[in-house]
C-alpha cells in the first residue's frame, strides 16, 4: 500500500518515486489523507532533491486530475497567460481584456501573493465589490458574454494545488522548479486551455535570480505543458527592477488603469503585455506570427477596446459599473504617505526587488502567514528605475502606509534596496529570450 512517509523518504534520499506514487500523493493532498506536516516535508524534499522530468509530469497530471477539469465549446480558442511572479507585475490585468478583444477566450485562473511577489487576485480585490470566486456556471456565462475572466481556482479545480500552494508560501519552498511547474500547469491544464504563454521572470525580484535558473524553469514548463497537449511558449523577461513604477495592490491597479485609458502609459508594462499577447495570439492561430499578434494587442490597447472590455469584466465580477470612468474615486488610499529620499548623488545602478516586495508585505500589502488579511491601499509608488539619475535628498519612491512607524521602516528598507553609483549603468533588456 502506498503511503506518504515512504514517498517523502524516497525523495529525501534522492530516489525517484514511481509516477503512480506521485499521482497518489496528489490525490491525498486533495482528499486530506496527506497531512499538513507531510505536505510540508514533501515540499522541502522536492526542493532539495527534485523529482526529475518524469516525476514532474506525473505530479502535474496528478494535481490536474485531483479535481474537476473544464471543457469548452466556444467559437474561438481558449487561451491564457501565466507569470512566475515579480514586483509591479500587473500585465494580466492588461492582457486578459486585450486578448479577448482579439478573438480569444480567456479563463484566467490566478493566484494570491506568494512570498515577496504580489498576487493578481489581491490586486483585483482592491476594486470595491470585485469577486474572484465564481461558480462554474457564472464563469461559463461570463466567458460567453465578456470573453475573459480573472478568477481564483474553484475548490474543485486542482484542489491538490490549492493545498500545496498555501503550504509552499509558509514553508520556504516557493522556489522549487518542480513545484512551481506542477502548481502553474495543474491549474492551467485543468482549465481546458488550447494555448498558453508563460512569462518567466529573471532577476532580483523573481524567484529565478539568474538567466540559467529562469531558462531551466521555462524549459520545464514548456516541455511539461506541451507533453500534456497544450500549445505553449515562454518569454524570459527582466525582473531586475519593478515592471510597473508601483508595488502594492490598489497602486498597481492605478497604473493599469492609467495605461489602459491612455492617461499615462507605462512603456515597460505596455511592451511586455504586447510581447506576451503576440505570442499567445500566434499560438492560438489568431495571428500569423508573434509580430502580427503584438500589433493586434497594441491596437486593442490603443483603441480603448481593451479598457472597455476590462470595464465589462469588472461589472460581471461585482465591481462598479463606472469603474473605467471613475477609477481614481473607487480605489482605496493609505492615510500616510512618505517620500523616500536618495542617500547620495548618482544613478540607480541596481535594485533589490525582492527587498521592495518584502517591504510591501511588511506594510500589510502581502502575507507573512497563511490567512493574513491584505490591506489593498498600502505599498510603494513612483519607484525610480535602473539608469535614472538620483540626487541626495531627492525622492526615489513614495511609501503608502497605515502608520507613521510602518512608513518610516519602509523608507529605510527601500533606501537599502537601491544601489546608486557615479556611473550610469546599461538598462537590461525587457525580453531576454523565447523558449518554445
């Protein structure tokens, strides 16, 4: 008889469990037969010793099959995008409606904040009334009417991942390539996708700090997804600095709305969204190639059609009917704002993005423990980027906090995260490599 202890011990000792053992473990996560202690030990053993390609595929499929899987009958391809997570990474909020405008159907199943990175669901829940938990019937209705939705995985969709995801967040095992791959793809494959584009982040704010680590993860994701029959490619993109100039839930929604409505376009956010969207449309057969697809996504954004679709998605998921027109009035703001002055003259040469993410978590914008409530109003804005000129005493960021003490602590954390040098550095390329 298969048992959790034997599987954990095998991985701990560097042996490869049989695929059926890993499928059993995934089912046990969903049923509760595997305890929290065993799930944590499993996650740590996998982080330290790995599963190998066959094991990774077996765990992914087992987690996918641990609950319900969706099948669609829609007049267009079912497409999605996933990012491995970073700071100021809010492309999902731009890309889902842009893809929908271009003929795709986008049931985007997203997550909450994990470790130092922000979560798409937490960002959307900064919008008053926005519901991320939809029934299957409500999701199907919204897909038919709006063509996109950004939702939490339902309790019956990849339930093994729901359990393991929360345990990884609090057990120091977020970085495992095998667990990241199984987590991402179990939900995506259960959603019945025909095409998937992956944004694999690389740099100080990513889980994968080096180009080699990012490429390893991208190849693991692409090979596993393609092996399961889903057209997939990945872009390795830069996370050595925040993608948006804000980090924090409502603050990132503000930046999204500025870009969607054209009031203040964030060029980096725009460029990554367009590149990912181009890949997705090409994979789905809605564009002749990625360049053609990128042009179509850019047009959806420029024309305002993506903003209009975003507004319909907000209404469908319980948010204000006038959100696109009155978003500055609809989003919460923090009571304390404090500038972060640069400590010296020069140029921003390096940014410890993970430290920025943790500063947001400690302000209350993320979770230190499973079940922590998130304050949507707190975070960082006006973040200076690599290559920008800095002057002693001149702000390089703004802290949004609940208390003066929390704000002052965040100021020190942000100052420590910035390296300012006399020489102007080269700015790293946004899109570094394509895998697929």
